[in-house]
C-alpha cells in the first residue's frame, strides 16, 4: 500500500520551489533558446546547408530540447534529494510512515514534471523562430516523457550518491554535457568520418536525440525501434540501480 | 501499565565497526516520561533513531504497540513523533507550511485548524508566515516540536530537547511535555543534563558506552543507588575521633570541625540513633547537624565510573 498523501506533499513541496522561482524557471529557457536561434539559426545556420532535407534551424530543435531536458532533469532531481541530506531534514522522510518508493515517486515525479514544462517552453519559443511541424506528436510526447523520467531517476541516483556539492556537479558537467554535444544534438552523425560514426553509437544520448528528432521530421540516425529500446534499457537500468539502493539502504541509512 | 515500546536484545554496529548499542533490553510503558541519561556518544541518539526508523538495527527486535518496526513500519512510525537534536529545518519554507508538510508526510489529512492550534500552543502563532531560516534558535526548536506533533503521535521522542535553550523555553517545554502526558502521550527524552531528568522524568535509564546500565523509577534509583551523609559540626576542633565512635563508619575532616557519617539511603542498618547518643556522651561539643543526600548526578557519575 502506498502513502498517497505523503507522495502528494513531497511532489507539491518540490514543485513549490519551481513556482517560487517561476520567472527564472520560464525566462532562462526562453532566453537560451532564443540565443541558440540567433547564433545557430540565423547567424551560422544561414551558411549551413539543409541536413537530410531539413533546414538547420529546424534540425537543431529536438537536440536543443533534449540538451535542456537532460541537464535539467538531472540537476532538479539530484538537488531535490541532495538538499535534505545536506541540511539534515532527511530525518523526517526516513522516520515517516512511507516507503522509499513513495519518496522516489514524489521526487522524481516533480523533477520530471519540471522538465516537461521546460520542454514545452522551449518548443513554444522555437515556434516563434521557425515553422515547427511535428510529424508524430504522440511519439514526440512519448520520447519526451520517457526521457524526463529516466534522467530524473538518474539525477535522483546522483543526488543519493553525492556527499558534497562538488560530486553533485561533476556528473552533469563532465559526463552529460559532452555526451549531449557529441550525441548528434547539433549535427547528423552522417557528417562524421566513419570511425567517429561507430564511436558515437556507444553514446546513449544519440538514441534519445535521434528518436526524438524522428518524431518531428521523420529523419533519424538510427532506427526508431532501436531508439525506443535504448530509452527503455536506460530507464530499466536506473530503476534497477534505485531498487538496489533502496534494498541495501546505500548512503540513505546505516 | 502496559508497555508501548518493547526493545529486545537490540544491537547496532555501524559500518565503521563502531558498536553503538550492545544488547539493549527495554520496555517503555504507556503514558510514562522516560529519560535516557548518558554522556555524549553513549548511544542515546542511535537508540531512538533505531526505533524511529532512521538507523537499521544490526540484531534484535523492536516492537511499537505490538507491531514490528521493520515489517510493520507504516503502523509504528505513524505513532511516533521525533524532535531531533540538531536544528534541522529547510531554509525557505514558512513555519505553517513546513508543519503542514510534516502532517502530510505522515499521511494525515490536511487540518489547518489543528496546525493553527498547535502553533498557538507553542507560541508560534505570530510566526506562522515567517521563513524558518529567519527564526532564532529557540523558535526553531519550537517549530521542530510542532513538526513532530503535527500528526498527533502517541509517542514522542525528544533528543536533547534543551541543548542550547534558554530558561524560559525550557520551562515552556516542560509545560508542554506535561500537557502531552496528560493527554496520554508517552514521552522519551535523552539528555546529558541530570537536572533535566531529575525534574521531569518518572523513570530514568542510564546509558553508557552502548549499554543500558540501569532503568529504574527515579525515586527508587535514588534510594537504591543513593547515599546519605550525616555531617556533625563541632563547636571546638577535635584532634581525633573518640574511640567510642570508631565502630561507626565515621570520618573527621582535616580542619577537625566536622565529623561525617555515610550510610545507605534505604536507612536499613543505619545506626544514627546510637551514633548521636555516643556523640553526646563523648566530650565533643555539637554545633549543628546536617544531612546531605546524593543527587541523581552523583549516582550517575558513580554508575558510569563503575563500568
């Protein structure tokens, strides 16, 4: 049996921080999206030819959205669970009549909701710069939700693992950002030399971006089925790690 | 009185190898106020953290109202409120908000009237829209108590409740504790201040080095482990104790002006009457008589030292 009231208050409590900084939450993605369009869409993009029949300005939209969704999911979820550990208020969560899974649903649900909200803002902003048509809205939403949940889970794991602010920052900064940039967010891997095309296939972000882009333009670097499979594999891996953490009490409870 | 918390052979060894609790057996009675007394690092916090679910036991069992704290954790934790030792509060929440959050976390239906009354009882009603980080230490302590009481628990744990608290708040706190007891709430507090245990607790448990040395009614503890000392002040300096008094366990102070006689507080086997008669028969001139009784503190120090 779940403690739905507890899940609800954790979720609302986490969302509260978001609403309290609503201006910042909305303004910063609008600004960064606009900047990307000015630089890559108008200034540089006008000198880049179409990619697989799609103008460069349009081509970067899915990658740009994924870049923000990935980094924000991780930072929101990791900070959300790290902060109570840091301040010590985690005692209350540990002593409440709730299971770790109740806690997980509250925290990850809130982080994923924020990322979805963010993605919506980015796509709306982008639609002011380019003529945006989504070929498969259902798949687009599906990829987006799965990605938000998977990376919020990943962030939650990082937040549990990190003992200090440095560790909290290190994974998003040193691993996620390079993976996103090298995962075909801003280019098609067909533009790379054959060796690097092979190397890129080991980058999980490639599959996310490729599948997401397919749902917009029906063009992709890898087949959609494989993309979907990889997202589910990543999601399952995160669930597995979380289950192990909860079973062993790792870093949560001695 | 039936017991509400039952601890059997509880041990806890931390991953570092530190043995914080060694085979603790303890029954906490419904409606009582129990003080766990012990020096810093004795295992008091580990003990209550284990009962509350923050620390996992290495071996042994704990039941709360008949329910196991591991398998039936939802039932047991529902009954318990915990006021932690450290002033741990989120930074940006407002007082009412954070107390209401605690209530929800424990699965209770939203009840603003109850929370408002609780804040009033704790003299926090004028602070309810203030962010907790702006509060003084004493006010933060009150907020923590309000959070612990937000779900109307039947058992309240207070971990070092008066550490760094001024006299006024301490008095308020004891008032609240007594009111809660009147409502039937069982209260367990840890402290290393002996006066505190002496003032409020009905039973006192002494913990040292992970072991529960003794749990006893406060009066019994003082009776069983306490000593009394009869001090006879003399008008004139005595060179030595008269030989007639030698058979009693008496000592003469260095200045020769006091004779002290130490005896068991239970009074059995004391021979005060005989002693006093022999003093008056001797050449000693009495000035005054007083009796010292060992405090809980003396008993505590003795107990901890013996181990």
